[in-house]
C-alpha cells in the first residue's frame, strides 16, 4: 500500500495514500459494508470509485477496522459508525487523505494545483488576504532567478491561492455547517509561507456562537496542496 505520509499525534492520526492500485485491490481494502458497495457500484466513473475505495481503505488502516461504515448528516459531514471521535476525508484522482481526531472535530483538504483558481480567488478571499498573497508571490518571484525558473513550474501565487482555499475548505469541514461562508466568515492570518519551516499557521472562523481560533498545518506533496486542522489538546 503506497501510504506516503502518516502522522500520529496524541489524539489524532493523519494518512495520505497515493492511489496507484487497481480497482479490485482497493475494493477489497476498503472494508466497506455491502449496502455501501451497492451505492458505489452505480458510479460510472472509475476514478471516482477508486477515490471512494481509497478513502475507506486508508480509514480502515488508520483505525485498524474490520469494516468501514461511514454515514453523513444533513449537511454532508461524515461520521464513522461505532466510533465516538471525528473524521474528515478528502481526495483527488491521485491521492486520498484522511484525518481522524478522537476529541475534536476534524477538517482536511487536498487539491491539485491548477492555474484556473486565479479566476475565482475573489469569491473566497477577503481583500486583506488577497493583498498578502500578492505581496508574498511578488517577493518570491523577485527572489527566483531566471535560471532557477522552469517551464511548467507552479506560479507562487497559484500555490498560495490553493493554500488559502484548502485552509478554508478544511475549516468548513471542521464546522460542517452551510452557514459558514468561506469568504466572509473564515480569515487566514498573515504568515510567511515560503519561509515557514514549521508549516503551521493560524485562522479565525466566525460562527453564531462567537469567533473560533484554529491552528492549521500544510504540506506540499508534489503538485498537490494539503491542509488540515490540529486539535487544541495536541
């Protein structure tokens, strides 16, 4: 199993799986219940089925489960039958990402870096966030000589936009409420992404109960960006 990254914390476990196996292997590894298999078998797209299987296989690995029965509430937030903790899932055609937290809600998101995000940046970012992203991207470009720049390399601004997008998606999943607005209710604190060796940063989320503060962590995996929440107990 190509488990490329696993992190074990006092109250949480994180895993990233590179989806390289064929569908038959993933189907067996998923440990899914028969009722769920009937549903996934209706998916016409093979990649979508493999992502579905991979997330459950990774969850079964992280918790050493004999079977995996995931259910979703009315807002689409997942929970695991028979498990009192919290789970969050994310996937692309290449990777499955799972975060399990025994005490706090969980939020994780992984996305492939694509230039098209530039067109929708203003829909999920506040002006202050956009200004900070542009300043960081410009400084990074100024520091890269022409000899170091290669054709096809991800533009610094694209990389930063995905960092912010994944952060807001992870926090949206943490709360699991459609009332949380990515642009207006979630704010990512300014930090130096390109010089941040700890890969940890802070965010604020406004909800009806008040303002929640969060620590998040990121990891660049090839041409993908991963962001996940951290439990305060950790």
